[in-house]
């Protein structure tokens, strides 16, 4: 089988970029932690809510606070990731890389997809 190889040098820009998904997950987790702290740091009251007339348990209050705090933490994590991403663009540097590609010609008598059985 004859082989044809091509070899050329290219210049590419390299930078370290943050993984945005990690920042989003950490932001949401921080929001849940804040909701937990807010839920259990205040005793609240055993009386019914004056607006709805319903008495809410600590679990329900925690759920309500998670619905508010988790998206806020998610957004803040995304903003921090974008700020780090913008800062990493300033620290790019160019690197010369050797790009090699090898093309193998099929054997005569085959269709190019394997052996001729």
C-alpha cells in the first residue's frame, strides 16, 4: 500500500479557558447553600402567613428559597466564568505546531473499504 504524507507547520493561538459548566454548577450549589443558611438561621413563626393564611414548614421555606437563590447563584457563577474567560483572552500566545497527515491508497482490486473477500 503506498502512503502519501503531508507535513507542514502552522501557527496557532493557545490560551487557558475556564470550564463554564464548573462555574455554573458551583454557583447553583452556592445558591442552595445560601438558601439552607437562610432557612435554618431564622426561627420564623408558628403563625399562619398573613397573606395566604397558610402555615409553612421549614422544608417548604427551604424549597421557596432554593427556587430564588439557585438561579441567582447560577447567574453569578456564569458572570464570574465570563470575566475569567475575558481575562484569559489577554494571555494568549502563539505556538508553532507540526501538522502531519498520512493518506493510504487502497490496494488495487479493492473498493477502498477493506479486504476484497
